[in-house]
């Protein structure tokens, strides 16, 4: 877990390309960082297999951090890969209407598949870390569900992020510059959402939601050793 939390993809990749500021880094990386610190305070820096029947608290924290990181990776892959490779026009997740590229809350099939693969990549990285650094896996619960739940967190995180973006972020099409804008201007035509949250807080809330939901779901379905 310690190795995984240190060498996972940087959380400031989320939400588009280019240089990130400290607010974006905090909103995307604050949740997993806090969970990693709490884990090390509670259990030390060593790796522990995920096994809810033997290590409930540690397993809950591990899955929570996995969910937060997979959520960020899924959103990143959906934004970066989906916007480039998708040939179809994106649709707003709340109404399924076709909207311009760049609209908050817009999704494509390629983007959703990319978010699943992004979360799966995080799950595979964690699973490999467990295989390398944990010595008593043979007497613990199976660890392969890490990959499955990582993929699920990536996809669900992208969906939650899109829903919040479609309802809580303003999107408008500025006729003057011919682009989607995130704030109202005199030349913008409203597409969706309300000016309640910005992209950073949407990312933060999405990460928190997945970090809380994933361990609870995993506890219900994780194979017992």
C-alpha cells in the first residue's frame, strides 16, 4: 500500500492538459494523500493484503484510496483519450442530448471505456505491488478483485464527475469566440448546469464519493479467505 500510494500516477493529471496549480493538486490529490497518511499512522508503512475478515480497517482504507486514485485516473483517461479518439458528438449525461465538445457533463462511449481502463490500470498497478511486496498472500483472501474494483471505480468516478459537471457547473457556448465557456458572458448561450461548483470542486467531491462508496461495496462482494 505504501509503495502503491507513492508511485501511483500524479493526481494533478486530472481534468485536462497543461500546467496545474496547487488548488487542482489539492482537490485531486488531497483525499488519497490523507488516506495514505492515516493508513501509515494506523498500520505503518508496510504492505498488508486486503482481507476484510482479518484486517477490516486496513482493507477499508486500502480500497478507499484505490477508489480515489482510480476515480482520478478514470476521469483523466476519459477527458484526454475520449475527447481525441471519439468520432461521435458527446451527449449530456442528464438529458442525452448532443452537445459541443468541452461541455461539462458530456460523455461518449469511448470516454466511458477509457475511464474503465484508467481505473483498471490503477488496479493492476496495486495488484502487482501486492504480489511483489506481500509475503503471506497464500493465507489471505484473493487479491485479484483489486483489478475489478479499480476498473469499477474508474468508470463510476467518471460518471459521478460527469453528473456533477452537468448539474453543478455552468456550460455555455460563446458565440463570439466559438467555444464552450464555464462562466456566463454576454455572448454565451446556456447549455447546461448552474454556476455552483468549478472543475476543482467537482473533482474533489467525485473523489470523496468514490472513496466512501467503493470500500462498502467491496466489503459485500470481496471473497473471504
